[in-house]
């Protein structure tokens, strides 16, 4: 058994359409330009013994699901808010916020944290977490027959592969 803490949240996306504040006179291209951005809201599902500090610098593995569909498995070395705002909210929004509607279906966000790797360098810690992430993605594929829907890349690391496989199996059991 590994020291593993899980926090569960609801991730809701909002579509915001806005026009740039500066419009040049006599430039018809700028008049019709609208930008879309997707804002996200995270709320806790229930009071838990361990609630992830979403803004902490603690390394974490996170999984986003919609019902039984796995959407994304990620690694964050810092704030979840920063990680989600770096393109992931847009990818989720484009896939799950329906045209003309502003609220998405509520998505499940699972955040897993582990005992601190005090004796590891930042690179070793990243490799260790990426090894868990890649094992978990492979496990999802082998068990469901599908890759996580929005997973665009997979950073494979063989660092502590046996332990990573055990952690991935434990995580999969919790989220399934």
C-alpha cells in the first residue's frame, strides 16, 4: 500500500465570448473578430479527510472524467489552476461545451498526491510522476479499449516502473 491521497472535485466550464477592446476605423477584419475563451470553476464534491491544496506546488497526478469516459490524465508540478489554464481548459471546453450553451456537463476531477520525494531532484520527481502517468494511461487503454479522449501526448518514463505500475493500479481501482 502506497501513501496516496485523493481529492475529488467537480470541474465546470463556462464559455465566454468577447471582442477585443480596440477596433481600428476602416478595418473591416477587426469588426467581426470574436475571441472565445473557456473559464473553469472547481468545487469540492464532499468534505474529505484530505483535500488537495489546488494551489500548492506539491507534485500531483490528476484525472478528468465525464461519467465512464476518461478524458485526460495529467501531471502537475504546481498549481492545478495554472495547469488547467495552460490550454487544457480550452481543449475541454471545445469538446464539452455545447454550441450556444454556456455551461458544460460537470466533469469529475480526481487529484492524487503522494508522500514527498524528499531525496529526489526536481527531474527525478518529474520522471517518477510521468512514469505513473504513462502506466495509468496504458492501464486505462488496456482496460477500456480507449485512450483518454483528449490525451494528445504521452511522456514515457521507465523510472521506478514496478512501483509506478502498482500506484497506477491503485489509482485506477479508486477512480473506476
